[in-house]
């Protein structure tokens, strides 16, 4: 967004960059109610931000369609847990001065 578009083309009460920083939270439904209303009001009034929001929403949708159904290989969770536990044990033994292995 250019310097000319840094302010809302609508009411001007909210800086566009502040709104666009929250757009991903807004799209994901992860912002609180006050933030959601602020972003929605701004998008309703500001055509440059609405255009930017529309592009980001399309990218998010595309990523969800193309990458959303992939799952980690079977057993990955168990292997990660075992590796983390082994690392914690080794770290603890080193910190205590106990021999490893």
C-alpha cells in the first residue's frame, strides 16, 4: 500500500496499515469482537483495504484448498515425542553431571 493509501479513504478514523495487520486474524476468526468490528467497519468504508483484503482472502482460500487436507505421516507424532523425551533426558543428565549413555 502506498503512502497515499496509508489512511482510510472512508471515515479516516483508523490507519489502513493497522487494519491490514489484523486482516489474517479477521479472516481466521481469531480476533476479539472489538477488533473484528473495527476491521469490518474499516473494510466497509475503505476501498483500497477492501481490495487488499479480497486478495488476501483469495490467497488464504487457495492455500486451504491446496494444502488443507494433507496429514503428517503415521507415527510422526510418536517419533517426535520420543526424540523430545530423549533430548530432555540427555540435557538433564548433562546438567546434573551424570554420564550420558
